[in-house]
């Protein structure tokens, strides 16, 4: 067994009696980290904090289960006295001995004091399930001389010699320990409170491209790499929701071209205010193929694709929820790729991308293509990861995550008639790993698009501005 790291234990034991007072003095800095982590912790989540110290962050987080470990008996003693309801344990991160797994694991400003960071990251895997999210925060190396100077002046508590790591170093160590980093973020230009100035710099200026590189705090978000992909088809059942408005000529092809995949498959047609015979076609197709396919049908009472998707998802019984547009411009034959990605734990939310491969000549009009590229760039900035296409109709997620997303709508509100942004913003807020799959976008073979370029484009722009406040400048 690896020798336990106790290199800085005496320092933390000595700090323990005064730790709460010191943290309170620097609460502006610590509160910013806590509030940011809380943004990605769901109220039903189980949370483990490695190196929890005197327990302030863990106590503040709203979660169903909260566990904290620290190798300093003095720190844990203070934490237990302050927060007796927390599950706190004296335990070295080099030898984690806990029962069960956690949804979120936090290492906040810890890795600088760790002798072997890769080993600690490897130990974390003991308490991970396939969808566990790990959040690692640490200082930006640019600040090393400034923080040293602040210690000299007494503005910062003196600390032992630390490891100073770049984002590349942290992400490489996570990779070596078996974790996939899916998001990198920088925050906080001014780590103490100067009225108005700190607010403006940290909330707005720190998000700008050039100034962002100067921020003090770095965050890496990671999840375990997937295990073997054997027997994926036996892992999960799927529900494929097909919203259909004026798509009569495509209904039967949606069934005929649907490949068989997953443990069990149900297809849900949701008809919405058609002016042609789409509803009649859906009823006939259900009767015709009921012996070979599990088909459910319904009509929406509201308007818009978003309403249709919600109704379909509400009826779904599969472990995995899928959306397939009834125009079939995203070929149904591509759906197994989406299933394999999510069932193989490549991501928690799989988004189709039409803007990678060459598309059919009439598949997307020029102005639509420009609009899609604009929104992909806007989302890349808003959600801190690269997006090629945000408006592809095919989106896939676990039903258990969708149920959490429903609860989280109280944060964003019911603002999206199309459903794409509602799902993407909800996935970001749930800290889901979003992965894009390129697809071949095809010409329509029946009917006309239900999208109005200018009217709907303006609505999408309004939703982006709304999301800017909720996702970027919250």
C-alpha cells in the first residue's frame, strides 16, 4: 500500500483552532467558490468533499447526502462541533475507505498540498459510479508571486510550500488516473470585496476572453472514462419521441427506417396541430405495425415542438429518452450512434451536429446555416465548451436526468417553445457532460419546414440573452 502523505499534517493541525476565523475573514473569496460549486450540485445529489477542512463549504451546499473527509483530526473535530449533522470522517485521501458512490466529488484548493496527486485521483475512482462528476479547483499559476507577496504583507494566511499546476497539468493527471475532463473554467479577478468594483470585475469582466486568463481560480470538471462497451444493447431501454406537425408523408418511413437497438424500444408519436392528415396517418401506422413495434400515440394540447417533446417524455418509460424530428432530415439509421454514446458513458447528454459533414444541397437554407453557426458560437461561450450545432432536433439523455431537469426548470423558467435550449441549458445546470455526434443532414422528402427564419430566429436570440444572465452572469 502506498505510504500515506502526512507532509503538511502538522501545519493543518496547528491551523485547525483558528481556521473558522481565518475563513470568515476571507469569506468573499470562499463564498464565490461555494456558490459556483452549488450551481452544479442538484438538491438530490450525493456529495463527497475531499479535504473538507472545517466543513463550511460542505455545510452550505444543498444536497441530499453530504460526506467530508480530511486527514487532520483537528480540522474534523472543529467541523463536527460546528456542523453535527454532517457525515465527517478523519481519512487520508491516499487511502479512501468509504461505502458506496457519490454523484459529485469536490477537491477545493487541495491538490497543492498533495504529495502524489495522480494517486489521490486514482483513489477517488473507488467512490465513483459511471456518471460521477469530479470538480477540482485550484489557483492560477500566474498568481503565485502575488499570493506570496500577500502572505508577506499578512493579507493571506501563510501556507507550506505548494505544487503550482497549470490547467494542462491538472487535466493530464486526471487523464492518467482515468478521468475525462469535459469543461475548464476560470473565475475571480479580485478575490476580496471592494464594493461595486469587485462585483463588476468578477461578474462581468472576468468572463471576457482576454481577462479570463488572469482569473485566480481554475476549475476542471471531469468524469470517469467508460468501461468496456461489451453488450451495450442489453444495458438500457429507449423511448424515441417523434413530434409531428404536417408530416403525414413521413410517418410510415419513420417506422420502416427505424433500426432495432437497445434492450427494449418504444416509439412515441406526438401530433401537434397539423393542417394535413398527419393524425390519421399516425393512427393507421400504429394499427398496421402494432404487432412488430411498441408504438404509443398522442396529440398535444399546447403549441410548439418543446411542448410536444415534454408530452412525449412524460409518457416515456425507457431508461434513455431520444428525440427524432418527423421530417427525417436526421436519418433514423443514425440513432444507434446516439444510443452507443450514452449507453457507453461517453457522455450524459448527446447532441446531434449537422454542421460537420457536408449536407444535402437543399437540407438547410443559407440564412439558417448562418444562424446555426452564430448560435453555436454563442453557446460555446455561454456554456464553456465547444459546440458545432445547438439546434439539431436530435437530443438524447437519461430519463433520470430529465426528471432532475424538470425540477431545475424553476431556475430557468418555462421559456423555450422549441425545446432545444431548455434541454441544453438544463443539462449544463445539472453538470451533465454534453457530447456532440456529427450526422449527415438530408433533404426533406415530404412537406415544408415549420421554422420561420426571422420570427423564430429573433425568439432564439432573446433566449440566448436570457441564458446569458442565468448561465454566464448569475
